[in-house]
């Protein structure tokens, strides 16, 4: 028996934040999709499918976000400092995950 809650993308979404502000929410899908995120800080191109999200191209000099690879678990993030971009996997059922005491 495999607990699918760890591998399913149901109830998860991708939060795209620039300069600390969420600018886009992307849902996972069976088809591979490409999302260009163009801001005044630079360009990052995201590739999203059922297996996760990754940056496939970026205008930053070090390309650390591209080298980071794919993420797909809640709480994981890809960060591009030069472009002030954070790509984070979030849960739609985060009632007790994000509690701040």
C-alpha cells in the first residue's frame, strides 16, 4: 500500500512571488506548460507538469534557479535573488500548517 498523499499534486499549487508579493498561482496539470514570468527585475521561464515545477530559463547571471531542478513537495521553494523571485509549493489545506504563534 502506497500513501499517495505524498506524491499527488491534488490540493497543491505553485505560488509565484516577486519582491515578496504573490503575482500568480499556478495549478499542476497533466500537460507540460510553460509560464514566462517577466518583471522589471528580469525573466524566469517556468515549466510545470504533474511531476512538479522547475525554472528552465532565467535572465539572472548565476542561473542557480535553473540548476536547482524540479520541486513538487509542499514547503519547497526555488529562489532567484537577482530577479527577486520565489516559486513555492503551497497547500490548499494549510489550516494548521501555517499557524504563527
